[in-house]
C-alpha cells in the first residue's frame, strides 16, 4: 500500500509540474492535483508513524 501511495504522489506531482509549465489555462485543476499530492503525503506520513509506534 505504501508503494502505491508514493506512486500516486509522484504521478500527481509530475502532472502538476507538466500542467503548470505546458497548460497555463488549466492552472486551477493543476493546483488541485498538487493539493491532492500533499494530502496523500501527509496521510502516508501519519499512517507510517502509527505502524511504527
């Protein structure tokens, strides 16, 4: 599950960067992708702490 979340995070982050550089018109949607990636990173971080502790 951890590898899947990191894969999704990387895909969303790359999509955000490409969208920001290539498609200026879709800026709002691209920023939503960034927010989703950040939320997944935070979720993964908290679940990782619970599993270790």
